[in-house]
C-alpha cells in the first residue's frame, strides 16, 4: 500500500525525487521537490502523461509539493510548470520564500502548512 509514502529532496535530490516518484507510482503517493525544479518535460523524460492528465494525476498523488527561493533561477520555470499543471485541473502545492538556493529557504518550506 503506497498511501502515506513520501519522498522529498533538496536541489538535485529534489529532481531525483521527481524522477523516482514518477517512475514508481505504486510505491509513493507524495512528493516534495525543494529547489529541484518541477519539470513536465526535460528532453530526456516527459512527465506530461502524469502531470497533465487528471485521472492519472489523481491515481498517482495525494500531494505534490514544490518550493524554491525567490532569487533562484528556477523560480519562473517552477511557477510556469505549476500553472500548467493547475490549468490541467490538477492540484500542486507551491511555496516561494525569500532568498536563494539555501538551507534557510528549505527550512521555511518544511514548515509550510499544507491545507
């Protein structure tokens, strides 16, 4: 039973979280991507079949969370991906905090209340 199982990571660990969770939906229901991007398609892999499909998304995720610092280069790409995912009718929680690619921001992200 995958219910409640989560994986989260910081920076490259956040990107690996996305790759592992999306490749193994039978194991994980929750993903936390901290400063690791929120990639729909990267030329190597395409996660559009999960992220942009209502039924598949609902089957895959209880929670998808992405965060980063407001001065990170990934800020706009994460916001754009989150908007596309939401426009497809899928809930994705995002949190953007002051600062950059650093521990302070990741700690703030961990403390973020999720509805």
